[in-house]
C-alpha cells in the first residue's frame, strides 16, 4: 500500500520539476505540461504558478495573470505566487500594481533576488529613485549566498560606502574574477561619484560575463552619465536587441538617442515603451521633453499632463510646463500645486520644482512679490544640495589669466587643428545665446546642434579630474602639451562632435555657454574656430538665471550673490582674452540685437565669414530642434519683452548689485582696472 500511495506523489513532483526546467528552454511546452498536471490535480498551487510563468514567457502575460491572480489572492503568504503575479503585471505595464506585488513577495521572502530586481525597476519607472536604489542594494544582497558579499551588500544598502568598498576590494584581491563583487564595487564607486572607476569595473565585468545583462545596463548608464553617448549607445543596443520591451532599457535607449540629436528615433522609442508601460510618470515627462525639443508643443503639454495624472506631486513636471514659457496655469493648476506642496513625505526635489513653477505662475499673474518668494524658496533648497564655492571659481579665473599670458599665446601661434568647422557660442545661461544660435542656424552653411559637453569633458581629462571633489591641474597642464598634442585635441573635438552633425553643412554650432571658461583652450586646439560671446545686461541675465531651474550644472545660479560674482568673473576673464587675443572673440550685446537686429546680424555673419542671408532675420521660422530653456521663445519673432523685465523685481536685487560691483556700472563694457 505504501508504494501505491507514494508513487503518484513522486510522479507529480517529477512532472512539475520537468515543467519548471522547460520554462527556460520551451515555455509553450512547459504550459502544456502544467495543464496536463492540472487535469490530474486541479488547482495545484505550484503547478498553477508554473502555468502562469509559462504563459507569460510565451508572450501571453494576460492569460498568465488570469491564472495566477486567483492563486495569489487565495494564498497571500505564498511568496512565489506573489512574485509571479508581479512579473505578469510588470509585463503588462501595470507598474504600480507590480511594485506592490514585488514588495509583498520580497517581504515574504527577502532572499528573492528577482522580487528586489522587479521592485527596483518598477519604482524607477514610477519616479521613486531613492526607493529604487534601496531595492537595488537589497537585490545585490539577495543574489549572493557568500557571507562576505552579503556583508558588503548590507553595508551598501545601509549607505556605509567606505566599509562596502573595503570588503569588496578584499574579496577581489582573493578572486579578481568575481563578477558579482565587481558589479557591487562599481555601484559603490558610482555612489561616491567616481564614475570613471565604476565604468572601468563594469567594463571588466561584461568582458568576464558577456551575458550579465544587469552589469551591461549599469555600464550603459555610467557611460551616459559621463556623456560618453556613442559608447553608451553601443551597450544599450545589445540589451535592446535581446529584450526590446524591457522598459528600463527602452527609457535609457531613448534618452541616449535624444542626447545624440536623434529625436525622431527617440520619440519612436518613447511611443512604443509608453504604449507597453503607460503608467510611468517620468517616462511621460521625458517624452514631453523630446516633443518640446522638436517643436511639438501641444503634444509636449499633453505628455506632461499625462504625467501629472499619474503623479500629481511630481514637481519636475509642473516645472517642465512652466519652463515652456508659453503655458499659462489655470486656477485649478495653482490649487493642485499648492496641495502638492502640502503632501506628506514630499521630496526636496519635488518641493523645489513646485516652488519654481509657482514662481512662474505668480509672475504671469504680475504678483511680483509672491513670485520672488517662490523663486527664492526653490533656489534655497537647490543651493543647499550643491557643493559650490564662489571663491574656487574666482581662483580658477585668476589661474586661467595667469596661464594665458601674451607670451604663452604667442609661443603657440599656428599650432592646433586648422579645421574651421565649429562656431562656439559662449556666455552665461539666459544671455540670449539661444537667439544667437538660432540666427546662425538659419544660415544655409551652418548647422545647429546643441549644448555639447565634449570640450568640458576634455578639459576635465586634461586636468586629471576623475571625481567630483578631485583637484584639477587644468589649465596649467596646457603648458606641457606639444604642438602635436594640441592638433590631436582639436581633431578629437571634431571627431567627438561628428555624431551631432546630421547634414553636410560646412559649419556647426556648439552652444555650451560655460565654454567661455575654455576660450583659451579653444584658441589653442582650434585656431580657426569662431567664438561668439553672447552678453546681456547683468541684472537681466543674472536674475533670469536665478529664477531658472536648470536640469544640471549652473551651480552658481541659485544664490544672488553667487551668480553676481560668477558674472563678474566671466566679464573679467573675457576682458583678459580681449587683451591677449584681440579680435578673436566677437561679442553680441543682447539689448543691441533686440534694438537693431539687422545691423547686429550682419556684423555677426561677417565675423563668421558668412555671406548675409535674409533667413537669418527670421530665426523664428527655423523648425530645427532646440534643447534649451528658450526653446519656445526663439520660435517667436525677436521681441523686446525680456529686456527690462528684471525691473519688476529690482527691490529684491540688492545682493546681486553688490556682488556685481563695478561690472554693473560699466556694462556693456568691462570695468577699467
């Protein structure tokens, strides 16, 4: 009797084990096997779960969900049922529900690495970056049984980064090929801001384990953060080729394409991923950014509004609407933003973005006092997050002036790469540089690109700056470069930026405003490039920068004293280059451009060696993609509205005036020292 009762149980276990194995190789056959078992043993829990997994892996997640949902409801403490429910919901794009199911599964069984993976990716899609980071750390911990790696992962999840780094380095001394440890150490380095180190570790990781998808995704992300966009594209394309519907891969793929100027392709990727996974507010926001860039403003607004339907407290979306400069908020919008500010657990990032958006709303309503209070509150939050030292910036200015002496420049005359292609438009943000760019890009021989990071990346490399707080030997290190080195650097810039050039026009624009600090480097490596300095009245420029929240960089702009000092340093440095390189930089004064555009445009084109073309007088008719905060403003005819707008806020600008000092009184000339 014992053998007859035991035999069916053994057969059932063997059949179920066979079905589990088939999941990896032939999920359709696994589904058939599971159905066969369920005919004999109806409602068997583990077999029902396997059937759901087989259906999901066969591409029918809807049927998988129908199979597993009753099981998960009936057995709420069955971790694997909750996990399969989450995986089906994830595949169907029901991200918020998937996150809750992943959370339940991980709570029931903390060693379920796949549950932590799903929770991390779902939270990232829902805009909870900190929660996603915590779940990723728990995934790393759950994915290993090695006591030392568990200890390191625990330290990482608790933000004890120094301890995690020590443990992982000890492990890699003993086993240099431990890819789990390598990936974990890379994550530690990334959190410490050591992106180059993290990149090197992840590169090693995928060399050792080419099919380690998580490490390759981390590598693509790390390359993207460092503006190594072509390299990032090569990595993400490998992942997308294997799993085109993975939302994390698709979102990063679209972001990389957009940064490379491939906006139509980026928008197509967003179209698909948002059709598959519609419940991701940050995805809709990024989609809105791409649509705005190509001039599809109505579609952009609709995308932003969709994001707010999903996440009413997501401050960055409210600011994105405000940042279009052409959207007027309704009374319902104002009430929604005020309610969002009162939301429990609101992050500082959401709070500061809401403050900036409310500042714009009150400004549109001509409530100047209310507007300034909101702008100042947002700026104060952002300033507290930043490690910016105005004294360091002044010191950098002094160092650059000392390096670029008349004798230093004269000794290197005729060196560098002789390519005339680039036109650099420099200055401060909100100085009218986008208008200058749009005028030049309306010429038949000039292609507009965007604010290219390449020169700044090269300067950091020349200074040996590999981490956020590292000391830099730039610009003094330029003195050690040979004529061959300077030529090679110029050629490198031309090659690095070639991906941004979509036409065969002979000239292209790099409109990174902060490149004014590298005027000397530009001259050394690209002596035939043109440099245009876009300059605006210091109070107009600085206050416009103060009330603008920038997506990244511009750390000087969140305090009136800081931005005043920065403007003064900028004027000082450019006056120095005017003295040692007379005529090298052409200056466009914003107010003069607005007052007499044709005369200023003719002078600008003449400096660039370009014949006059009527199209340059109507830059608003150019439908090219524009990525800056002025993207919608430059699609209107040249207007005078902004020239004296700062006067509405003048009573608040005392600290700015004091910081500017003699620069304010001497504008548009530099102070005589």
